[in-house]
C-alpha cells in the first residue's frame, strides 16, 4: 500500500509499490499488519495485540494502528 | 431427514453421546442442501449440553517469530522465508493487552509463544507476566508455550495458569504432512501432563490444510478421545512464505459442516472459533455460532488481525447469547 510520495514499497509484500496494482495486498492488509517499511523495504518488527499493532522500522521509526 | 441426522438427534442430542469417527465422516459428507439442518441440530446440542453462554477470549503473542519448528501453516517458523520477524512483548505491554481484553467482557486471556518449548528466559517472562496480570486484571490466564516438561507443567499450574493450549493441529494420519520437527506423540504427551496437573486442557487445530474429509473426521474423533475442556477451531489462513502459503482457504460450507460435526462429536466441549474465520466464513461466522460454536476469540490474533471485538460482541447481543461471566476458582 502506498501512503505518500516517500512510500515506494508495498508494506505487505515488500515489492515496488509503484509497479503493479497490489490488489491482493490491499485486500489482505485489511486483516494483516504491515510487514515491510514502505520507505526502505526493511522488514519491520511487528507486535500484534488484541486491540491493535505496532510496526518498527530500524531506520524510519514506529507505525501503529492507532 | 437424513438418517445420520436422526441418529444425531437420538444419540447426541438425546443422550449426550458424541459421534464416533464413522458417524462424523457421514455428517461431513452431507450435501449442502442439508447443511442448515445439520447446523440447527448442532446448535440444539450445544444449547442442551453446554447452555447458551458464549466464552470470550483474547490472545496475544508474548514471543513472536524465530520458532525452530516447521509447522507448515505457521508464519512464525524461522525455517521459512516469512516476513514475520522476532519480537518480544514486555510485561507492562502484556498487562495492557490483558486489560484491553478484559474490557471486552472476555474471561480468558491466552499468552502465546512461538517456541518448541519454553526456555528459562521465557518461563521467567511468563512468571512475571502471570503475576502482574493476576494483580491488576480480573481475567483468567491461559498459556500456549509449546511442549512442556513435567516441571514446567507443575509450575504453570502452581502460578495460577488455569488452562493450557496445545493443539494436535490435525489428524494423526496427516500430521507428518504438516510438521516434521516433532511428533504427534510429543504433542499428546504435553496434553496428558497438563490434564494430570489439574489445568484445563485446550486442544484443537486447523482445518483446511489439505486433509481429506475422512481425516477431518479422524481428527475430530482423536480430539474427542483426548477429552479437552476446549477445542479451538482454526481455518487455514495461507501465510506468505510458508509451505501452505499457496493453498486456497477452505470453502465456507465445508467449514460450517466441520463446525457442526465437531459439535456432534464433542457435545459438551467448549468449541471456539479461532483464527481464519474472517477469510473463510466472513459474515457466515454468525451461522457457526448458531451451529455449534460456543466460544470466540475476539480482537486480533498472533500475527494477523481479526474483526474488532465490538463487532463480535454486537453479533452475540443480536443473537441474544449471553457472554460467560468470570468465575475464578483457583
């Protein structure tokens, strides 16, 4: 999924988000946290909890569901 | 009505005697046209032998990823090219997750670790976590930490873990196609130790991993022989990078047929909807709760997301099914 100009990688599959539709990834992300940093493609350390998730990229910081 | 449903009405509903493997296979073979009748009967069995309450549970991953085992469905195995990285949850976060779970009305909170079995570091985290939750949150604590030694079983029982989850995952005959790094018997050993130690046993598995219908019946019968207090039913959610990552989710009708059949095999067991129901059943999950299920996991799972707890609680309210209240007896 692409969120902004700096987000060039799909946060689900890690591939180049600017090529291909990633329709399956977009659909799957409704029930999955992100796994790859959308800015640098690093695999993130993800913690899922009953009410949310956090995803930490060593370079670009932590994203959270809320 | 089909003969097997007549048998179910007399034997299971009437006398509380669960189906055997052959009977389960016949139920699993019922055509779609008879699915509603099967589900209605399973619902009647559940109401008669379990009551109308629904047990609500939340789960959290204490230690994620990096598992040395090769369970082919699992994105947390360190042996597969999965995007899941290792993570540890600290005790304050664990307590926060328990509190969030309790706020939904849940009575169960299960602490899960992706390991073959707990090492001392994990046991220490569990000791501290269980004690902190007991001090701060009104909820029963369950654990799922892989295969245990007798000393670990005894300690978990002593610190107040009232239920332990250890799934058989699938039928004995299909197990070698799912896991090669440990045996079915090793799993059974832990289950037996848990029961003997006085903890409640939670033991289920995952449907739709490529097992045949006959193996699904075999699995139900093998679970029944173990007589767990709870059976969590997961449906395969194919995870990228795992050996089962390219499988298709099982059909909703097959999943519902299995739910009803497992209820007919185990009329008194807590039968819980667990992972994968969102992609397998979608809105038909409601039919499962009117088809034999009497427990749900609310909120997110270990590495994937579930429906918001509020949606499931709203569904239960619409169905006029009361949520089981907390009864701590330890």
